[in-house]
């Protein structure tokens, strides 16, 4: 009787709230995808720089903070 309109109003506002939270979840997921792309690009850049500095994968004659290798790789 009187409870039905109150319940419908409550369900309407609950629906609006759930839609709001769904949009926030989509936004968070999008931001996470963008952050993952940036992290993967940075890791790939670091991997290329390491391979350029040490093509054989060994650390024989390596130098820490080799400016020439960093400049060639585009990190400086």
C-alpha cells in the first residue's frame, strides 16, 4: 500500500547510485590500463638500453651510469 511507492523511490535512487559507482569503476579501469601501458613502455625502454649497453647480456666491461650509452638510448 504505502510501502510500495516508498520502495520504488528507494530502488530508483539505489539504481542511480549503482550506476554512479559503475561509471567510477570504468574510469578506474581505464586509468589502470593507461598506467600499465606507460609502465610497459618504460620497461621496454629500459630493456633496450640495457641490451645496448651490454649486447651480449654479460656484465664484463660494464660501467654504472655510462653517459654515452644513456644518450644513445635516448634516456638523457
